C-alpha cells in the first residue's frame, strides 16, 4: 500500500462489511494512541498517524464462522481451531478488501521471539473505543493491598462475552487530525462495580459471572460455552463428538481460559 492519507471509512467500511457477516467487529485507531499509553518496549514501530484496526469477535462468531470453518476445513486443522478460523477469516478479508497491498496483521495468540505478545489486545481495544479496559489502577482505595489483580475489558453491548482477535496495521497509510480518539464506554463506573468485576474475573473466572457485569445483548450459546469450558487438551475429542474430523496429531495446547481472556481469547 503506497504511502497516502485516507478517509478511515474507505478502510473500515469494506472490512466491516466482510467481517460482520461472520461475527466480527472492527474499530479503527491511530498507532500513536496505542503507543502513548505503553512503555517503549511495547511500541508498534510505525509513525503516530498510521492507521490500524482492531478486530473483535462477537458471540455470534462461533456459529457464523467457527462451526462452518470446521465443517469445510476440519481435516486440515493443524493447531488451535479457533485461532485457525480467525486467521482464515481475517486473512480472507484482507486479501479481498486490499488485494496486493501490504497489511501487518497481528493475532492475539502470536508472540515475538522475546516471548512478548505481538500486540497488547486489551490496550488496543481500549484506545480504539471498542471496550473499556478495567485495571487495578482504575479502583480508588484498593482493598487488595499488594495483591496483583489482572485487568479485563468490558464491551458496552456484550459485556465480557467477546474476544479481541487481531490488530491490522496499514503501514504507509496515515490519517489526519480529523480522526479523533473516542473514549471507550465506561460501563462499570462505580468503585463497587469495578471491585466486583475484577474479583469475579481474578477469583471466579470459570463461572462466567464477570461476563455479565453489564446486561449483554447476546451471550455465548450453550454449545460455545461447552467448548470453552472443556479443558484445552480435550477439545479435540469434543469436536469429534460433534462430528468434526480432526487429524489425530492435532494438539489443542491452549493456555487456560483465564489466560486466554487476558489476551483476548474465549
């Protein structure tokens, strides 16, 4: 993609049209918004006005994208099926919407050689205005003393029933000052609510309760809950019981759902 200044909707419009049909949402941001809230070792090596897009999966992605993906390509799955489905959907969208153009696509499950993630998913979602990233620092007069509490994003419509899947950086494409940074909707404004959210996420994440911190317009289907509640090493057996054919050497070596949600999974 040649260096140029674009109308943001010329990029997000085609992506949204393609990806919304299979259960994804897209939110634009400037690289500078992301870099400004992180230490230098996590910065994206692009100018501040470079356009990027964060991709989220809605609850409907499981039925609209994942199950059809397994039906059509199940025997070809070599690693985590959800990751492979997301990669297929996003890469197909990029190829169709921006043929022949270079787009730096970073998935939430990818790591750099240093073992750091290729991007911090929850930070990207927050600065794009997609979801509010509630962290320990957002609670005044903390009740946890020196205990480390992991943060979690809350979507204004889905609560915790979503995942952050990818960041697309359009190197060489800049956006002007007309693109203003939106504030993410503060769905949990009270101190008490934020304590409830962080404690539910950190101490009781398996019971799904933190996901309902705000009334969601849609949640995971029972089938999707069954999938994510199944230990990663046994998910291949579950998929086979549903009738999908996976290669015998497939290994579902995902981390726990708690760790996955911290990086945008589940």
